[in-house]
C-alpha cells in the first residue's frame, strides 16, 4: 500500500495512506495527540495512581516510533524505568524514517541517535536503548499476541475502526485484558460506542476522557 510522509497541524510529521485516507497519527498534530492520549492519560496517570518506578508497556502499532520516543523522554523526567514492547505488522521503511522530524520538533537535542536506534535495532530481541529504557520490537499481527499478565500499560494505537474494524473487537480486547497485570491500564485515541462496549464486554472498567485536539473524547480502560 502506498505511504507518504506528511506534516500535521502541530508541525510534526506522520505517514498518510492515500488508499484508506488514514494517517498513523492525528492530522491535527501527531505530537500533541501522543502526549495527550498516551503520556498524560496513560503513563502519567498510571504512575500517579500506582506509584511505580518500573513500568512495562505494550504498544499496539509501533509504527513511526513516536510514542516510544516520547515515552523514553518522559521516563527520564519522571525518574522511572520502562520495559517497552512495540508490536507492528508492517514496519516503517528506512527511507520513511529519515523523513520523520520528531527529535527536532520535540527539541530533543542529542537524542537523535536514540530515535534512530529504535528503528535500527533487530526485531524479536530486547535492547537497552538508554539506562532506563529497554525496547523489544515484535513483527507480528495483533491477533497473534498471547501474552499473559505481563504489562502495566497498553498504548492501543491501531488504525481506526473505519478501516480496520477487526482490530477493535472483543476478541482483540480479550487479548489486551489478559496481557495486562491487575490494575493495568489501556489507553486509546478511539471513542466509538462499539469500542467502549467491546472493552466492557471483556471486563474492563472504561472511562470517557476529553480527547486530543480535533477529537471530542478518548477512552481509558482499567483491568
């Protein structure tokens, strides 16, 4: 499928799929969305509620590596250690990675090599990207996930239900529920009623929260 790198509303880049008219991140701002959904209502919320110093995270849709990179930066500020697993069925190509402007947009001077490392390290192996951040990239489909009680937090960043409805079903959310530890949290930009009901159907306690720029609401689910 054709992919092209485009600039979103906050100046940060993302990848656009013309055939689906779908982006990897919000067209209103890739970085804004990542901070609002996954950091503010995910990582920071979990650390505040559970007082954890070591956090294990599963990302559904590693994609451009934006969520992972921002999480690395935030982990340093919060003084916590992150064990990060990113699952991706269709890895981003090296020439696309070179067009992404995240280190510059995030004013992460001196961290460019870490962002590059996230994309160049081998798949299916755990790598220490920094002192407090380890990364394991898994090249597989989400339906193949069979982890049990491993993660504190899930970033559910799959393509939207409009184009891939099979990723937003009770079958998938059952896998997410089982992958989380007790009191684990799943956050996503999605807010559709069918998604909320699918989460509730497998046992999650679900909250509607204010969404990022361009979206009225988002969802957070707790085990």
